[in-house]
């Protein structure tokens, strides 16, 4: 669970209290204190239990607190060994905080291992079949020059389609009529950062 302290600082805690594992999100926030909605146990922002109504707090009673950093409108949460949390390794998405850019927020819950999403976004040949009524058509799979590169931990796959028929969405909402040039760029950085750039241009202008 993620919440903000009264000073605006983001806090990330395990969403289950120490007693009977009820979700802390079922409780309430009073100032900077989380109050469990089941038996009224109270937790501070470090995850430590500070009050058990009617008794002394048992030693070591706490929930896991995760290091978190807020940057570029994102709250980054490190769920591994806290000693290995390194804010310097956070990928910058500076444009997300740029008021000159417009932002659309979409949340899509996928009931699957996140590695399947990694596979889906790196291999955009599926667009030709899964999205054939909108942004996909045969050239995405059959006429793409695919270039794979690696820089450190990052993997980038670029697909370029030159002088190909425009897929339906491009034809209806873009400026292209007939044939055009198109590219798909997917860059993955572990554990779960993705940068995707899909674009198009009139044939011969790239």
C-alpha cells in the first residue's frame, strides 16, 4: 500500500497487518498513523506497531516498509533487500513531469506473470494479428527490418517498415494516404521499465 504523510512524503508498506494478516488498506489513516480496521492496532510510517489497544505492544511487531522515491510523477518502490536499493539506478522519464507534455493515465490489470508482458512488448510482430482491425496489418510481421541491440542491461528492438500500406488507424486518423514508412521501437530495462516509440512518416522522409 502507498500513502502520503501529512508533509506529502510517499510511504510504501506491506498491505497486511501483523495480526491475522488483514489488509491495512481496510483501515484508516489518522495523521501519519495507520489504524487497522479490525482490532485498532496502530502502525507508524516505518511499519512499526506503536499501539495495541488494551495491552503492551509485543516486541518486534511490525509490517514490512519498502524504500520508495518519488520522481517524474511516479512513486518507485524497491521491494528487494533494502540495503540494495539504489535511487541512482532509477530510469528517468523527465517528460512525464514536463508541463508541455500531455499525459493519459491508464491502468490495466493483467492476470499473468509480468515476464509475459515483457515478451509481449518486445515482440511487436503480434500487432499484425492481435490488432489487425486497428494498428496492425501484414507488413508489421512480414515486411519489417528487425534490429536488436543491447547496452548494458538494456535491450532495444527496432522494427522498421518502409513504403508499406497504412494500417486502418493510421489511415483514418493520421495524415497518411496509401503507403508510408513506419517504425516500432521497444526498449526494456530490468526489472520492469519499458520505453516504446511508435511512429510514422511519409515514405522517403525519414
